[in-house]
C-alpha cells in the first residue's frame, strides 16, 4: 500500500487524479475502522491532514465556507451562530475524541445515510464544493446524494468545502439513539426556517438509502406557518407536519431499530423540531418589534 | 515506511512500518510503549486515547503515516517526573485515580487518565474552575469501563480537579 502525504491542495488533487481509487484519509474515524478490521485494503492512502485549506473556515459572501476537514469540535466551538443546525448535529457526533478528528468531508465522502451532518446540510440548502485537476465545481447538498453510499463526486474529485448559507431563522436538529454518546443514529431530523424567503427546509437521516428531504412537508409548513409570528402553530398543524415528514421515509429493520420505529420517531422529532422552532421564531419576532 | 514521531518529548523512529497500521500499533509494538491499550480498534472505547498535537484522539484511528513529524503524548508521559518503574512520580490525575479506587481491571484507565488530564487542562488549567458533573460525564463519554466503575472514576476526577485548583491557587 502506498501512502501519500500531499502538503498543498494542488498536490492532493494531482495525487487523487493519478490514483482515482486512492482513499483519502483525514481524521481516520471511518477509514481506520475498515483498515483495522481488514475490510478494505486500498492500493493508496492519501493523507489530507497536511493540506491547510481543508482545515480552515471563514466568510464567503453570504455563506460560511467550511473546509471539508474542519473537525466537529471546531464547528461546535466556532460555528454555532453561523451554522446552528450543523453545530447542533456536530455536538451529537460520537465522543470528544472522535469529534476532535472527524469532519463533514468524511461524512460526505462515506455518505452513510446515518451520517449526522447530512440532515442539516439538506435542511439549510448547503452547497458542496468538489475539486479535481479539472477544476472546482459546486453541487447543492440536495443534489449530492444519489443512491446508497453513492454521491455526485467523481472518482478523481476531492471534497474541499461546504458552503453554509447565513441563517435566516431557527434551525433545529434531533437524533434518536440508545444513549447520548457514541451513537450511530437510529433516525435523525433537521429543520430550518427561512424568514426572509418564507421557506422551510428539512433533512432526514437513517430512514432511506440516502439522506432525504420531505418536500411536501416543507411546502405545507411554508404555506401554513404564521410568518408574522403572532400565533404558535396549532396542534393539528404540528401533527400534520409530523405525518408528512414521516410519510417519505423508506426505512429498513436493522440491529439499531425497526422500520416502524424509525418512521414513528421521525414524526415525533418533526413535531418537536417544529414546536422548538416556532417558539424560537416568536421570540425573535417579539424582540425585533 | 519509516515514521519519525515525537513521543512524550522524545524524538523516536519506527522502522518497517506498514502505512495502514495504526499509531496505537506503532506505540505498543514498535516503540515499546504499551500504556495505551488496544481494545476495540474502532474508536468506541477510548482505551487508546493519546494527545495528538495537543488534542486528544483515539490512537487506533490515526494511520501511522499521519503521525510523521507530529507530537504524541501518551499515558506514560503524564507522570510529572518520568522515571523508571517504581521511581516514577505520578501526576495529579494518576494519584487521584489510585486514591479514589478508580482502577479495577485497569484496561480503560490509561485512556481515562489522558482524557481527564485534557478536561482539567481545558477547565481548571484555563482558569475556568472545576468542571461540574455534567461536564465530566460529557468529557468522558467516549471512554468505556467494562467493570462499570464509573462512580469511583467520577470521584477521582473531582478529587484531581480540586487538587489541581488548589495547587494552581498556591502557585499564584
């Protein structure tokens, strides 16, 4: 096995182009499990940890540009205002040691339907930046996940960054697991309200072969939500939203939970996320008035 | 491949390393530092926790090649005056674990010691006061003790935090 340690992005892209089947490694929290258990023997490992650009974050127009290799700990510490849903999700990832190493780029590269970062990226309409020796391109998260563990990324491309839109309203994340730490989600849900465009975003994890949205639920809530903020959503509205979110799930039974439980929990999380968001939204409206 | 890594302040070289093996394997099998324990090899248990460039990480999830030129601090580096065997003076956290009876089979202990050391560094050491129980539980959530001796472990962390705060105050 060859081990490559590029120190610039240019070198990294050349390495990936020369070894399209090479496996990029950053925090190692997924890749090393496969190596330790002999599940994978890649011909080449490409260590991206020495590429400075991947570990940086900053403002890019009205987006926050998050380098694909920024560990979850940094997201929790620094991005709770500029990316609330992703920061909340990051806080639930595994354990402190794993959050010190794992990153959104790894979640996107592996594209497990259970990855904690996916629901917030879908809900907030984030954009994924891919790069290769051919150039850079941007793909909306909503078009990134194609089928089970398959994404829009080409073999010679690396995931370089995620562009997170400036929040324009409450953002929530909820996740079901057997304990608070070290949990691969049984089901996860993220909700983002955009008060300016008066739109709603959703993201659902662990309930289909890929992370998915609940588009009918988004449209329903965008039309029914009291954007003036005078009233809290009625019980029937909240219940209907939960039903619409749960209706798009296509879960499986596995050792973490049954399909039925996953669908049920999705409705519960959607109702809760809406109630939290509406309460937060009203507070915001009252403060501004 | 050859891997040069600074471990506990000492520059070390491991030869004939397979690039896909873990830093944990390098430490234990090639550098003669068996303090970090190999239990789950998938980041679940925290027994192999080390400082990697100052940040705690599971050494089973770091590829050997990634450690080239980096600084690692293992449980062997926590002693305040590193020496051999019984001549070694233990650090505050280690002493507290012994006194509180927080060591049963001992397999999880090295990881807990490093993670606790980091917690105290970020709290008491940063002038923020002793961590409360919620902070302790959160910090140690990735370290499993299969003897389930968690109450004594929490006692030990509280004891170490208190002592560390006192010694900090005494220095001022």
